[in-house]
C-alpha cells in the first residue's frame, strides 16, 4: 500500500499513483547493494570534489551489465535526516549525469561530505560530478 500524497490541487484522489512512486529509474543505471562491490570501488580510482567523493572502477568482463552506482554517507555528514537528504540529492545527480558521462561496465560510488552535500546548491553537485567523471575517465586514456 502506498502512502497518501497531497496532490497539487489539494483534493485526495484515491487510486492515483503518488508522484514519487511513479518515478521510473534510468534503464542504464542499477544500484550497488553488496558491501564487497563497495570495497572493490574503494580500492580503485577516486576523485575528490568540494561536494562529494567519487570512486570508480572498471568491472571485469561478465561481472555485471551497464552502469552501476552506489551512495554512502558517514555520520560525519550529520544525523540520519542529513545523511538521507545527502543521498537523495546524490541519487538525483547520478540520474541526470551518469547516463551521459558514465561508462558502460563501470561502478561508481558517491560519498557525501559534511554540510555541503545535503545543503549546498544542487547545481554545484551536478558540476562536481561532471568534473570528477571527466578527470576519472581522462586518467584512463
């Protein structure tokens, strides 16, 4: 059962899908869930930016398909509310940037930074992710 959402007109309309639940993730992205995959990315390339740390690794042949992405925030980022907000913002940035600039067969882990990931301007988050991907993939040439 889905939680009730307030529609734009303020009138409850039962049976309609709430806006958040109707979002369809990009078919090019899948989420990293296993700790071992996060650890493999931690041992690979990394690029720091003012708003986040980006770790990237090229997977071995046959390991998985497409672009995979993971998100994490330590307690340094803040309480649970701040950590979840930071991860939501990083997820949205990944949805916008990775389908264009990410490479097939790669894993990316985005790590939030204290204060700036959750509260900074969203455009800075997007720009930093684009810049980090450019540097990470530029090092591979």
